């Protein structure tokens, strides 16, 4: 009973945290409803980059967790995630473009072969305007998202019969080939009446469609940021429950040793197929959410680069860590889409003694020294400390300090090297440093609560030592 009560209390606690977080998102996105727009910081305006990062982060976190289920918890190395996302995105788009707009979207092919949308079907029952119209849209979108996942899972089952016989690199190559083939097929002009060929599909419900407007059309409650989080959180909770179940333990057993797992009575083919299909289902759902985020769907977007991006997030967060994948996703998206954007344009300060220039120099020095000390400290904690790494970090830190010293002494007001594309150079260097010093990712195969508990124990130990 005590164990059951603890689990119930823990689940309730997590549920309340999720509710509070979703409430905070709604509040932040609707600040201008309570505070004059002129008094709100630009970063908190609904059109700011913050909310773009949050939406994309929510979508990518679900896709990263779905890939981690397969790669991290089952030990199957797949590179077909972009293909399953494409299937999900197109399924969602094809079945949610309103019938009245299909001719305009598919104008190059004389209209669409699919003459209906799910909203239209539900509109027959609930109506197409007012509250009934909102219910029709919500149900239509929900059914389309689920169907997107099912279509991706169905194709995963079809190719899984063949590709799951392969192992390691061969499986990765086979799934990567599938993703490229499916992308080429969806751009085939012959399928234009269904997929719109190489052209994009648009005019379907997006996250902004969930914003509540008054009779005059003005938005009174914005929900465009909270919607992807609701779907992503619900899906991730399901994946977590699956991992904690007997099926999840079977997946981990297969990952550790297939021979031993089979000897224990685990049906390898069945469990591999189950993991592959479930992972693909949520990748399809993620593809549908990505279509809603981008407000259009086009096959050329779902390249192998997108799969590598998701795989990189999983590796950075930690293979086998759900919370690691989620946190790494938001850090990755924020860094690539927002925080480093200033590196793509030239920056010139007003004068050599301006507050902005002095602040930049101070922040740069602190970041370099603090980063070098943290990396060296982390390396020294290892049993097999490599002096070469510490020497390399120290050399780079001294080089950067030398450059900022020269910049300070020269009185130059324009930052060198900053130009279009430099952001990705810096971003690549940061990723290399993270992978070099965090070989198992930021979280390894552990979850966030483990590290929080470890930190609490360390603080408690220090308190006891002080008392003693």
C-alpha cells in the first residue's frame, strides 16, 4: 500500500507540474491581454522568437523521444525518422485541407483526388460555425493526427518485416534508404492529385487556428504555443509508461543482449517490430505537428539532414534518457534558431568606451574562463583523466583571451568574422565540444530526477561535514 500511495502521489505531483507549466505558457502568450503592449518586453510578445522556439522545441522533443525509444531503449539503429515524419505530415495535410480550398491548393492538377476533410465530416454533425465549428475543427485535427501516426506505423510494419532482419549499420542504411525513396515518391507528379507533387500543401489548420477570436476577428486568447505542448506531453507520458512496463523491460533486455533476452523467453521479432512501429507512430504524430508548425507541407523538407538533426539531439541528451532528449531538444533549437542569430550579422558598437562594448568584453571573458574551468574540472573527475584534453581546453581558452585582449586594446568598434553563416560555424564548434566532453550525452542513460536526487545528497553530505 505504501508503494502504491507513493506512486500515486508522485504521479499527481507530476500531473500538477505539467498543468502549472501549461498554465504558465498560456499566461506568457497572453500577457498583452493584461498588460499594455508597450510595457511588455519584446521577448515576451506573441510574435517573438521565444514562442517560435517553444513550438518547434515541443515538436522536436516528441520526435527525439520517439527515436530514443528505438535507438536508446531497444538498441535498434534507425535513420528513417524523416520518412515517417513525411508520412505523418502528408497524411495530416491531405485530410485536413477544407474541401472548399482543395481546388485552390491543387490547382495544378485540377483539384484533389480526396474530396473531403475531417473537419467537413464533423461539420455535418456539429456545424461549421461558432462553438460547433470549433468542435468540428478540434475533432478533425485530432483524428488526422492519430491517422498520421497510424499511417507511419503501418508503413513501418511493412518495411519492418524486411529491415528488422538486419543489424546495426545495415538497419540504419536500409531505413535511410526508405526515407529517401518515400521522399522521392511523394514528389512524383503522377501522384499530384493526392500529394500535390513537388508543390507544398497549405490552408490546413495550424497551431494558430486554435487561437480564440471574438466576433470581429480579433484574438482574445492565444493557445498556439500550448497546443503542441499538450500533444507532445501526452505522447511522451505514454512512451514513459511503456518503458516502465514489462514491454519496456523487454526492450532494454534486447538492447543489452539479444541472445540472453531470447533465452529468457522474449520474442525478439515481436518486440523489435513493436518498438519500431510505436516509434514510427509517434514520429508520424511529430510529422503532423511539424506540418502545423510550418503551416505547410512539402516533401523536399524531410531530408536525411532532418534525421541527423534528431539523432544529434538524442546523442547530446543521452541515449536512453527521456528527460535528456527533451532538454537537449530545447537547447539545440534555441541555440540554432535564436541565441546565436546575432552571429549572422555585423555588429558595431557606438564607441570604444560604450557600455555595450564593455559589457560584451566582460561577458566574453567570464564565459571563456568559466567554460574552461568547468570542462577541466569535469575531465579531472574522471578516473582516466586525459591531460591532452585539459591542455587543448587551456590552449583554446588562452587563445580566446588573447584575442579579446587585442580587441580591447585596439579600440575596434566592429566585431570581426560576424557575417551570414558564421552562426553555424560557432554552433558546430559548441556541438563538437559537448560531444567530446560528454561522450554519453548530458544525462547518459539516467533521468533528471536521478541527478536532482544526487545533488540533494551531495548538499546533505556537505551540511553533515560542516556540523561535524
